[in-house]
C-alpha cells in the first residue's frame, strides 16, 4: 500500500477507511461480528488510516474501532472528532474547552487507547473562537493525549487562524467529482500552509459508484432520505455524472468507484480520501483505485466533462448547510 503524508508529518496509507457507515447514517448499524472482520481485512490490505467520530452512533463507532484495532493499535492512525453537544449533531455545536477535554477523555476510554492520533473539530463552533479551540487541543497534545489536530468543513479564514496558533495537520471536508467547490479557495490555502486534505464522501455517499439510481429505496433511517441531492428526481437527473464515470471506467478497465477515487488521489500528494463501505468486496474494489493512473489528458478530459454537468440538489439539507464552510 502506498503511503502519503498529511501536514508536516503524519504518515498514513494513501487511502483511508471511513468507518461512519458501520454504525451511523446509512441505515442500521453493521453487526460487530461482520464489522470487525472488515476492519481487520482493511488493515491486512495495508490500510492504516481509520476515520471515526464520537457522533457516529453516537459513541458506538469509536467503541467498535477500539476493539477491532486493539491488536495493531501502534501500527494504525485513528482519527476521531469532537464538537457536538453530547456527541449528537442534532443538539448543536460545543467546542468549549471543557467539552473538548471531556470528549478526548471519553474517546480514549471508548477506544481503549492512551492517545488519539488525529483529533478533528467536527464543525466550527460560532460561539467559541478557533484560537481557544486550538489552545485547548495544544494542551491535550502537551499532555500526550492527542498527536495531531484537524478541522472539518472549516472556511479559509478559520483555517488560517487555527493554523497560526497550532499547526493543522489535516482538513476533512467533502470533496469529490460531484462536489468540487474546495478547489476554489480551500485547496490553495491548504497547499500554501502545507495542510493535508482528507476528502470525505469521496464516492458521493455511494452515488458516484453507479450502485444508486432513482428507484433505489433507502432504509427509513438513512440520512440520504433528507439530502436534496438524493431526491428521486435529482437522482434521475444526476445519473449523467455516473454515466460519465462509467464510460471512463470502461476505457480504463476499472469501475466508476475506482475512477472517482483515482481522480481524487491525482489531485495532490497531500490528499487522502476515506471511502466508507460495510462490504468486503467493495473495500477491495476501492483499494484497487490506488493502482489506477490517470494521465494529464485523462484528468483534463474528466474535469472538462464534469464542469459541463450541473449537479442538481444541495449536498446537505438547508439547516445543515448553515454549518459548513465557516
Ligand atoms: N467530517 C464529516 O463531517 C464527515 C461527513 C461524512 C462522512 N465523513 C467520513 O467520511 C467517510 C466516507 O464518507 P461517506 O461514508 O459519507 O461516503 P462515501 O465514502 O462517498 O460513500 C459511502 C457509501 O458508498 C457505498 N460504497 C462504497 N464503496 C462502494 C463501491 N465500490 N460500490 C458501490 N457502493 C459503494 C457504501 O455502501 P456499502 O456500505 O453498502 O458498501 C456507502 O453507502 C465516512 O465513513 C466518515 O468517516 C465525515
């Protein structure tokens, strides 16, 4: 497995594993007896970067990772996140120093470890200056409880302010062939400051793989039921981007998911996508993206073609859009 460096020194596998879907957001949680072998298979295949958050479950996903990754704890990088009241996104933000500390302590217990490799603020808290957040994380780093920190869905000004207090190792924000906004302002700032970029939902929450169409029925608890981009009508209209990926995949003897990931990997050495899956065959398929090289001409063709497509529907429901890019 190829490795990449985030920020000034966090080495991880070039592709990480997003673990949210094992416990949260896309229907019922995966049974532990299936989830643990999947996590072990990821490690056996060379993945050393695992993404979780206290909010995933809440709490269950951190517990799962703690148990599954314990046998090789010192060989993996576990990223987790703080910043919601009681760990629940629907309760609003809480990045007060007391909450950051409490989440760190609880996450360490749940993950049965004595350090968090990468601790992200899950969303910027409008009520707590980012300098105060950075200062609190700096103390946790001094105490040896945290090794690196990051932000998620933060705007350029916040990234700069945060980095000035405590160097930021990575930004984790949505980025994929159907959400390229970070190219405008965010990626240039990350490159300038040498901050890594961890694109979340790199497969467009599954849509870019071609496995979802207008007749797909999501479980009643699936978050995609409330995402405008996933309305039945928009799934029909947005198939055009999947058709494009299918054509390129056919030419490259690859799958649409692999092309979506290979394109992200080609955007820069400091980029480490974290696709999520609950299925072993898809894990292996996604890892295959690492060996797909897209030439400069192919990348230009992909970008030109996606530029010509207007994706229909917002990537979050309106009340959650208010939390991103701050
Ligand atoms: N910081 C944040 O605010 C934030 C927000 C969202 C996500 N994240 C992180 O990013 C990770 C990845 O994002 P994500 O899970 O939202 O989206 P994603 O990785 O773009 O897509 C995951 C979805 O795609 C499906 N899938 C995966 N590989 C596939 C393949 N080869 N063929 C067909 N379907 C495939 C999965 O279904 P199956 O399970 O059925 O395979 C799942 O429903 C999360 O696990 C989480 O750790 C962070």
